[in-house]
């Protein structure tokens, strides 16, 4: 037998383990959810690879998860026939911090401490493999990857700073493929080794796992057994001389035996009839699938038939991911693509959604795409173009739904988190301007604290007003104080305040809304319909020399100096040329040039 080699954990791992154990002590049962989710991921990976390499399945054709308990010794084993791990992968995956769930977990931990500590909340986090030590003194991972064909055993103990790896040579312990986890439970946690307890947890936590989960259960069936007849009774029996059978008496007994019992429902939620799925189920699915702890703001579940056939459930998250201010260049893994129920990848969201909608999460399951679908295939496929169109439309319907919610807070929340994305959409997706524009929100001269929609603006327009007025500035305060506003305020005309740098570019891309043009009130040709040509001519003549003089003094700093009826109390204002950049835009361009 080759000797076991000893390895040290990466420093952060020890800290994380300690954190997990200390903060989740009242939520220990999450360990099972975590380990099942790893098994399910490993099965997904194998199924995906086996599409192009069916040989992979020959060691074990069934893709499933089996959980066995030994209550006398306090042992739980979880076995999957997934992708397994090579020796190196054992070191990389179980000796260093796995990224995905961990950062979120640490953040939630901090948030919940700030909020007075709600352990239930943390319990909803993906804390990963190390949660096994919540309930175990010792964890043994025996695993075989088809890549190496060799089986390795990882062994670690709670509160230890190192672990060992050795090759498995005991023929009794060999598995065909995949991973077997053996948990040696802590004294106080041996209750988890009861089959009923495990069964209940699986039903509770893993109802959306799409591979069968079997648990080892004691079952019974009833059986009629013949018993010898009591001689005293026989005598009193009048029908003594009837058939031989009647003389014998039967008794019902329960025969006990142990067997694997299917414990979860494996039909994916998106294949179910939307009418029969509750909001709670959609929310649960969302939280489990995307490792989220807040319910989504909205969801949309729809089958699509006709030219392309696919099913999808889309979600709008409640909050934007933290630390991802750069909406444009952030790589997301928000859309899980399935082909005929086989999980393909979460890396194709860019092919299925425009990047400005990359915050939408969900699953898409297509019956028409080939199982070995690649990015190249997706990019060239006509079907995918149709899918993309439908998905985008559904996403807009869903967002529109939030905007029409009775609870105005919902959309405020949405706008705060994802407003930037929609503005980016105005720039990048001309085709959907009609869907985007009603979703935009702005402050205005008549609503400085609460966002208004363009519909609300139009509603509030004066009968003779033809255009939608806006001013771009770096804040509501500076927008409010601009001299350009004076005349419009006097006439009680509402002006949109574009205070986000991207606002102005978005509006300029839209050009108009409901046939009303967007007009920048800082541009020199602003026409408020109150021009008096005669008077203007007179004024121009009267002040021509003054203007010339000022122009001479300012030289190249200004393009021209003109008389205007734009102001009511300020004597003069710097306006942008008709075709020039607005002051705000100029500021932006300068900022970018730095
Ligand atoms: P995460 O699942 O978020 O990546 P975990 O801590 O749960 O983090 O798991 C760490 C890694 O260990 C996984 O990404 C995977 O590569 C590997 N792993 C864990 N369990 C299994 C398993 N049953 N089969 C194969 N690989 C596994
Ligand atoms: Mg995991």
C-alpha cells in the first residue's frame, strides 16, 4: 500500500472552517444540502462530457446519488457516480478556498452580524464542502476520476491544519466512478445517521436536484403467514369438516428489509405547468440554484412553442451583485443553459441575452439545440437568434410587471440596482427602444426627490408643449440652480434632470418618446414658442456692438456671443452650440480622456 501523504491547508481554509463551524452551529443540517449540491454538480459535469464521449458512462451507467446511514456507529455516506477528482484536483478543490459561495457567505456573515445576527439567513448560503465538519469529526473522501482511472482517498479531521491523500488499493473499497464521502459524526450529531432524518432533510433541501437521490431505508411489507390452529378452538368450530385450508389459521406479519428508496422529485421545475407552481417554489428554486439569500423581485416562467421550442424561467434579482459596479464588463454566469434537460453550461449568457440584460438570471432548456452545442454554434444559429429575441421580450415583460406593481418601492429598488443597465440598453439596443423608454426614470424640476417616468412627464405636459425638456448636470442641486431653468420654471414647464453621466447619452439615443423630441434646454436654439421676431431683431441691433466687444474680449473661449430671450433674472449664460456637446457631455469626455 502506498503511504498517505500529508498536506497543509491553505491558510484561509483553516480560518473559513473555523468561521463556518462557529457561525452555523445552530444550522448544522446545511451540510447535507452542500454535499448533495456538490454531488449534483459532479454528475452534471459527467453528463455533459458523456454527450461527446459516451465511453465515460461504461463504468457506471446510472447517474445518481445514494445516501446510506449507519446509526449504530454514527456514519453517513454519500456516494455519487459523477466526475470524481484526480489527486491534483483533491488538493486544488479540498485544500484551497473554492471561490463561488465563500465570498457571499463572508459578506452575509458580516451583514447579519451588523443586523444583530440572524443565523437562519446565513444558513441559506453556499458554504461548500467544509460544512461537512459542522457535524463530523472526520471526513473521508474516496474518489475516482475517469481522467486517471485511479481512486484516491482524502482524509481530514475537524480543527486540523492538514489532511492526507493516499491511493486506494483495497479491492473491497473500490468504486466504479465518482465520489464517496464518509462522515464520521460528532458525538452530539449522531442523530443525523438516522435514515428518517436524512430522508426528511433531502426532501426539504434538495427537491430541485435533477438527479435521483436514493436513501437507504428500512421498509416493510405485510405478509400472511399460516399459524397452527389452537386445538381448543378447532373443537368449537362447527365447520370442522370443511376444506383443509379452513382448518389452518393465517396471521398478518410485517416483514422488514432494507432497500434504496427514491427520495426526491426529479422533474425539473421548468417542465412543470406554470399554473401548478407556487411563487414559493419559484423563489426556492431561484435561491437554491443561484445561491441567493433574498427572494427575487420577479419571476417569469414560460414554454415557447412553434419555430423554436424551449422552456425558461427568468428572474430579476432583488439586489445587484456587490462590488460589480462595472455593468458593462462584468462576466456573469446568470443563465443556465440546458439541452433536453442536460445541463450544458452557464457560460453562454452572452449568447442568449444582450449584455445590458446580463443581470437577469434563469434557466433555459432547449429541445432544438444539439447536445454538443458550443459558443460558435450558438453564435451562428438562427434558432438562437429567435430564442434571444423571445427571452429579451419576456425579460422586458417581467420588468414592466415590476413597474406596474402596486408597491412603488419594488420598482424603486429595481431602478436603483439595474437602472444603469437599462440606460445602457438605450445606447446598445435600438430595436428595443420602445420597450426600454417606458421603464426609464428621472428626477425633474417638479420632482426632485422622487423618480418619474416618461409617461408621467408626458401626462404633465402643457397643452401647447411639444417637446420633452431636459438638462444634464452632475447633481440635482446643480441642475436646479442652472440659469437655463429660469424661463421654463416661470412658464411652469417641467424639465428632466439628467444627473447620471450615462443619462444624457441614453436620451440622445432615444431621440424622442411618444413622438415628442427630447430637447436640451442648454442648447442655443431652444425655442419655447415665445419668440417675438420683431423685438428680437430690435434688441440684436441695439446690442450688436456690446456683443462684438464681449466676443473680442473672450476670443476663442466662446464660439459666439448672442442676444437671447432665454433668461429671466440672470444677465447671461454659457450655452452649448446647436451641434456641440453639452457642458455635461464635455465634462464626461474630459473625464474619459484622462
Ligand atoms: P463549490 O461547490 O462552490 O465549488 P465546494 O466547497 O462545495 O465549493 O466544493 C469545492 C470543489 O470540490 C468543487 O468545486 C468540486 O470541484 C470539488 N468537489 C466537491 N465535491 C465533489 C464531488 N462529490 N465530486 C467531484 N468534485 C467535488
Ligand atoms: Mg458546493
